[in-house]
């Protein structure tokens, strides 16, 4: 009877460790796509002349991307993902502002 309790507890513990490992593996992936999207958005903003027409917003996007790269290097993948998404959003805003300013 004692053996069965130990076996049952060990089985539950092993299952818990496996479950936590699987969940952790899913959550800890480098934000490769988000970083790429941010870089491409910044390039598109530059191509739209945002360096002159929306310099402040573009500069902020570039700063967020640099911060994301530092976080990525430090293994802080979730923080890097958030910063990369912010960089992309700001770059898209800079591009839009640049295109609007060019039309005026």
C-alpha cells in the first residue's frame, strides 16, 4: 500500500514536471517574426522619407527596436516581443505621417 502511494505521487510529480516543461517551451520562443516585421516597417518608413517628415516618431521606433534587440540578447523574449511590436506600430505611424505630410 505504501508503495502504491509513493508510485502514485511520483507519477503525479512527473506529469506536473512534463506539463510545466511543455508550457514553458511554448512560451519561451524568440520573437523572430516580430523583430523582422519591425525592421521591415522601419525600412518602409525610411523609404517614405520619414527621416525628414516624421523624424521623432521614426526615431522612437528605432529606439524600441534597439531595446528589443538588447532584451532578445538577454533572453527576455516576451519583453523583446512587446518592444518589437511597439517598434512596428511606431514605424507604421511614421510612414503614415510621412505620406500625409508629403501630400500637403
